[in-house]
C-alpha cells in the first residue's frame, strides 16, 4: 500500500523530501491522538511542483485588484471574471456584510456595490484577508492567481499534472490532496482512474466546492467511487463549501467531514489537517 501526498500552493523553495517530512510529522501526531498506526508496509511518496508553479506565476504577471482599480479592467478578462466569481461566492459563504466591505472603501463618494466595481472587489479582498490571516505573504489574491493559472492555462496544467502522474504506479494507493493539491489530484485521478488501484481519496482544505473552479473542470465526477472523503474546517475560507449535492454533485456522493478544528493561524495549514485524529483515522481505514 502506498500513500501519495499532493501538496498545494505556496510551497516554492522546498523539496519533495522536506514536504514529506513535514506532512508525516503532522500525520504522526494525528495517529498518536487517535491511538492508531499505519501498517509497517505502507510507503509514502510526495511529488513536488512548487517551484514549477511559482515560475508560471512569475511569468504570467496577472493583475492585482489594486492594479485593476488604477488601470481599469480588460488586462486579462478570463482571470478578472474568475476572480469576481470566486470572491462573490466567498463573501456570501463567509457571510461578509456590505458594511464590512464599505468600511474598506474610499470615503466621501458614492460607490457601486458588487463585483463589477473593482474598488468593491479590492475592499472585499481586504476583508477576506482579515478573516483569513496571512502567513508568509499568503493572500486570497495569490490563491486566486495560482488556482486560475492551473485551471485555465493548458501548459500549466499539463506540466503540473505530469509531475504528479509520474508518481502513479500499479500498486494500491491512497491519494491525499490538500488545497490546490486536491484540485490537481482530482484532475489526475479522473484521467487515470480506470488503470489505478485507488484504495481511497482524501481531500483536505479543498476548494473544489467553489462554483467557478468546478466550472473550469467540467462535469464533476467521482474517480474514487465510494471511497472519497472530504475533510475541512468550516472556518477555512478556501474550503468554502462541502462537496455535496449542491456544490459538487457526483454519484456516488462524496463523504464530507466538517469537524476539523484546524489550529493553524489561517485555519488552512496542512499541519492542522493531518494531525486531526478523525483525518488520521480515515487515512488508516483507507490504507488497511
């Protein structure tokens, strides 16, 4: 049995070995809390695409909301529509009020409220960053940029998918995807599920329930049949919605667990997911 970890964004400068050590350390805490252990025969693998993604992001130079306010829209219409859609959904799901957004906007002039107004969008980003504290420069705009490039640019998706696909084998495997990594893992599994011995699919902190993301992935599918579990913290702004009939309609349905209490500052960090005893327990169930 293998466990294949697929990491998310903001991992540039690290390595497969360092990430694997970080993830396993967190998982070991979760296993300890659950009073469980994995079979000694289980092996681990962690493909690494962090530097590759960062290189694509640096070359793309997608506009920030501040630049869109200053220079106007039309610089990258696809990205602008994607960002507007995701941010609008985030404001609704996070129950962010218009009053909170208005407080971040310039005073003294009447402003149109809504995602068509980029000053409104910029103000919403500031409110969201307040709800989701930044760590190491992580902001919701950077999340949007990275996810959009992967979803919309075939060259980016092909390169990143290829790195993960190179780690696929004919051995029974549990796949664990975190954040953007859950999107990458899902896409790879949909393409290769018929030839894989997939023992289970565990998504954590996944943005797959966001409408603008699923729209770019096509018709939702369940590559793991009845062995897909999605775990998230309700306070995690990235994992906006459960993968249920409303947000991710597939048959058989995904099993959702919303009881994670992620202890990291932004409620999204991998350490706060893998050291959750229920998450660890599910991983053991898949691997045995």
